[in-house]
């Protein structure tokens, strides 16, 4: 039987619902830990969608979609006021 990884080393999708509070408590929230988490996530994304023999549209389209969502978030205050303005 394979050894179960330590709770702090498990990915979020592998954690059972009852183990969520202890998993969040054991996470490393220091700047170094957060930077490491972002780095691991980027490497996982890059190796799954970008660094492949036959690349496709999904990896690039996710980046473009994220760019559009973030751009809309930053200009939402300006567009919100324009939506309610009457143009006569």
C-alpha cells in the first residue's frame, strides 16, 4: 500500500472535505511560500498546455481569456458610469 502524502503536501483536489480546515491551517502563507505556490502552478500550467509536442489552442486561449477578464475588471468603474449615462 502506498504511503499517503503529508496533508500539507497534498494538492487541493486531493484533500477530502473534512480535511480542508487543517489543510488550510498547515499551508505556508509566508511570501516565500506564496511565491512558491504561484511558481508551481505556473510550471504545472506551462508543462500541461504550452510545453507540449503538438500545442493547440486551449493554452493560449486561457491566457487571452484571463487577460480580457483582468482588463475588464480594471476598467469596470469607468464603464459602469457610462452605462447609466443618458445620451441625447
